[in-house]
């Protein structure tokens, strides 16, 4: 069976590796794309457990990641107590702390830090290295060029027309066409099935090298700090994805391992134009913005060297449909542009590759049909739309430290007790388990990633924010069973119930605390 992958980026190469390994040489795989990035921006340096599991378990990249990239121990969020005062460096700091005991260890790292749950990757290094890995694999070949047109057939093979870099033109007949061309969106532009929803985003980002990492500690951090050496759990909070929250915007800061030995960091500014009154589109506007909100970020940036900058305006979109029984699929940035708040872009891409692998398997067996393909597409869009709706709803009050903390913990409980166990147990692509996956979809009465109305109403009763308003959760919201591979899927239900209890207890503590501070709201 012949498979053409349009695109030569990270998900194209990872997908080629995955299909080659999954089908053990039974596929003839061709990657079609330019040898260089042609000026396209690089983003996606922070990965989560879902991506890590795919890279390590499916592709065998565990040793490579441990040697070439930085460990990641948490997502860390900084909610400013007084967003309107640039001189106030007081933040409520929240993160998901865990002490993993079932992962491969890091050479040269001591204590709990030798067992990271995920990775902070240098994308330039990673992209280069996976291309070299693919080049060494049998059953995969490349064409340096661009796909000019695709003709889809429901009865015969699909046809691609390729303009090669040497000027030659090529006509290819293939069984499957998988579009991983990123924002070029080859198939969606031909089919005209790109949807641009409300709730757009703007993003400016850059990389900085040789900065003073200690500047990041120059804040008054509220909340539990990591225990000291010798205590039950300790990690250096530098090795996490850092998020500074503001009015209709947030900033990411992702440490990376530089090949020249210097510290690298990716820094990005994401804003919702309906809720952010400004225009951050270059270094000057970025520094002006952070000087007035998060001066610690500006100081860190000025201590280093800017390597490059990138800008995307109104970048949010989704493709529907993204799979077809006519044997085509659209994956990754070609299919959707999610908000990067929870580092799930690559995770969604790996979920799609496993779904496509399931469809190709059925096709090889002669059992692929339209209902199954539709079920795969609906299964994928469910959590994408649910998570993006929850994030969109957050922007209006992103500067509010109490409400932001509540939203963060609510979403992360859902991730660790529901989303992650479902992926670990292959509920996103196994036909006999898809019913479990529907738990991630928004319905008329259930929104798994959005907070309940009583918490919003309770927050409205509070006056000025003070440190007593917060209920901190670190290890409490991390499901210790999340990575279990289950034979009996009643364990999925058990974890979901356990997560519900964690969320119920968290809600009780919040409401109890607010009642003590503002008792009049209960009577109302």
C-alpha cells in the first residue's frame, strides 16, 4: 500500500516513523516537502505526557530525549496579585507536581529530578535529528518539492501532482494522502473546508540565549514551594513550562538546551483580541507590555541575546472534515491551530497519527468504511473543541488570580483523571473503546474542562484579592494511576470517579474559604 505524506516537518517525520514501525515495512511511504523550512516559524518546544509516551514507547526515542533535551517536571502558572501595579512582584504560583516512579532515569541527575514525566525540546535540534532518523529507515523515501494539486478518488487511487525542487514535475498515484503541510494546508485549501471560529488569537514569540536564569526567581511567590533536598519530593522549578497571566493575554517561557552550552528559552505572548487592548507584534512592543505588567520577564529577556522573532495574527482555525473514507487525512497544524496554553498541539498530532494508523489497518484488512472514519473524526474533534472552548472562556478573566487558579486546577484535574488515562488506554482509536472517549465532549449538561457556575458566582462575591483566597493544589491533582495500562476498563470509570471526588473536595474548600471571607454571599 502506498502512502504519501505531504510535509517535511516534525509531525510528517514522526508520522512516517510511526507508520513504518507499526506496519513493519508493509507500507511504501513517501514524504513530500522542501528540504528547508523556507522561513516558516518553529514553535512547540514543550511537550506533555501524551506526546512523551508516543515518542518513547511508540518510536523508541527515550534514550535520545534524555541525552539531547531538557527534562520537564510541571506546567507552572504565575497569577499576579495586583495586575495594575508593575512594581508589585507578588504572584500566586500554581503547578502540577508529581514524583514519577515508573519512568526511565536521567544520567547525572539526582533524586526525583532523575525521573521526568516529560520534556522541553529544542525544536531546531529535534527537527534536524528526526529527519536524520527517518533517513536511516527502510521503506521511507523523500521528494524535495511541493504538492501543487491533489485529485481525490472514491474508487481509484488518489493522484498527486508534485513540483520538484529540480524543476521536474511528477504525477503520483497513491492509496492514502496524509496532509501534514502545516499552515500551507494543501488539501483543506483544495476542498475549501477551513473554518475560522470566533475567539481568535494573536501570537508573537522569540528565542533568547545566554540569559540570567536566576532573574526568574526575583518574585514574591505565594503558595507551596518545592520541598528542600532530602524531603519527600524536590525539583528545580526552572525545569517547567512557565506561564505569566495577564489581561486577555498570557506569556509562555520554555527553557531549552542549547547546543553551544548556553541556556536557551522560547518566550511567547498570546492574546485574545476581544479581551486584550494592545498590539504586541515586535520586541519593542513586547518589552513595553511586560515592563508594565511583568517586569521580571523583561529583565530576563534583556539579560540575554535575541536570536529570532515570529508573529502570527488571527491564527485560530479548524478543518472539518479532517478524515475521509476516500483515504485522505489532515493532521496537525494543517487541521487546527489550538491555543498553546497547555502545550497540547503535538499531543493532538500524535493522537491523530494513531487514529490514522487504525484507519489504514482497517483498509488493509478490507473493512474500512465511512462510519468508522466519521467516528474517528468526531472522537478527535470532541476534546479539541471542549478544551479550546474552556480556554476561550478563560481570557475575559485571565488577569483575575483567584478565578484563573480555579480554572487551572479544574482543567488539570480533568486532564490527569480523565484525558490522560483515556489516551494511555487507547480509547481514542480502538473501536471497542470509543464510547469512553465521548466523556471528553461538551454536552448540554456536562463540560469536562470548564468550571461550574457556582464557582464563578462565588468569586464575584469577593472584594480585593488577598493571599487567603487561594486553595493550592500540586500533587493532589495529579492522578497516580493516570499512566496505568488497564485490561479491565472499569479502571477508567474508577479514575474518573476519583477525579470527581478531588474536584468536589477542591470546590468545597474554595466555597468554604469564600464563605469565611464573604459570608453574606451564602445568604444571597
